[in-house]
C-alpha cells in the first residue's frame, strides 16, 4: 500500500522534531520534507505535492490560514491540518472556512497526529476533541447564522429547507463509528426495508438494533468497522429529506475525528 506523504511546517524546531519523531516509525506515513515558515511550506508543498501538510498556525512570512488559502487555490488535492496552540473558535472557523481539513491542538498532537493524518487522508474533516466539544455544544443549542458557518460552494439544503437545521461541511464529513437513525412518520414498510438494504449492502453498516413503527419514529442503530462520513451519505441518499443531526455523548474511546450522532430524517 502506498504511504501517505507528509510535510511538517513549524517554526519552532524542537516541536517540529517531536512531531517527526512521532511519525518516524509509522510504516504507512512518510515525511518527505519540513519547513520553518509559511512561504517555505507553500513552496515545498507545491513542488513535492504531499498528501497532507501539517502546518503551524502562527509562523513567519505566511501564517497557517494563508498557507491553507494558497494551497487550496493552487493545489486543492493537498489536505492541510492546522496544528496550533490556539483554542479560539474564530481560528477554527476560519481554518475550516478557507479549506483546512483538520484542526489539531499542539498539546494533543504528538498523541493524535498519526490517526489525524490517516483520517484526513481518507477524506474526513478532523477537529481536535477539545475544540469539537466547544463547537458541538454550541451547534446542539441552535443553528448558527450563515455568517458563522463555514461556507459551502453549493448550499446542500437550499431555501426550500430553510426551516431545517443546516448541516455544515464539517458536520457532513465528520467520520462516524456508530449512529442512531430516526426515521419520522409517515413512512412505508418498503421504504424502511430499502433504506435498510442500502445501509447494509451499499455502505457496509452493521445493524445493531431496529425499533420499527408505522405510526411513530422508526429507530435504526448502526455501526461501522471503518468509520464513514455517514451524514453526507444519508444527506445525498435520494430517499432521504429534511435531515437533522443531534450529537450523542461519547461513552467509549474512539480515534480522533470520530463522532457519535443521531440523524433524524424522513423517507420518501
């Protein structure tokens, strides 16, 4: 299997070397270069085209946001993980808005960086667990106004579903290991069976529990051997509409970037 090619960018050399040491013995990851400032990070990334760039937020010449913006415009295939001391939600929101695929706090990075690189490389959007708790707590209370949400090139909900809580790109792409799917009435038996077949055969879900109802909510509890971006998959399903999301408290240890949630939807 091809190794994940990575560049590490951080102006503080001891910390950069600590990350290099954390990745040195991982067979699936190859660090191809390192950089001491933002301009060097962009130049080397465009020359070497790594799979993932792990970039400090506050660096000389170009900061992590500017690095992300340059790479998003010139080489969008390079996935950027912002690695920072900053716990400001505004920095997290900005990073996601301009195209970063991960936001990892430095105090957690040496422990989590391997899993973070793997999840982002697979296509998920990863947020440091400490930052995710803040973000999810706010979004579980109310739908944020458009100005506070990461922008989407195409709004997947559109005006016709303006009364439904918007799912941001982060929420659509966050990998999930387990989930509860609540199908609201009215719904026909055939629709539930077709949806059940899609879950098990098309996306590899294992159905843990089914609580059927023709007049009330039908509950499906699913799990996955390899975490998947379930919210996006359900949202894009031709039978699903009015998809809403609620977060479920994590009761077991999961890798970074894996969330648990409940999706409420209608089937047509």
